């Protein structure tokens, strides 16, 4: 497998950042609008979405950090 160029890694980081925002909005903001879920379900959505969103965001930053250290 070939190593990715800086532009490709930048694009991958951008995509992961967008996925992080999507998980955040889908799991945290959307359940606030939906009135048919219980408080326990909302808490579960909140925690899982926060973990997934945070993980994707950190991974996105790691991609850029590794490449920028080599420059």
C-alpha cells in the first residue's frame, strides 16, 4: 500500500472531521428535537455519540499531526 501524500492525508482528516460533526449532530442534537425518547435513551445516545465523535476527531487530528511533523 502506498503512503498518502500530504494533500490526501489532509483530505482524509477533513472527511473524518466531517464524520465527527455528523455523529455529534445525529446523536446529541437530534434526540433533543425528538420528543418520543426517554431520558435513559437520550443519555445512552449522548454518551455513545460523544465517544464516537471524539474518537473520530482525535483520529483526524492524529493524521495531520503525523504528516506535519515530517515536513
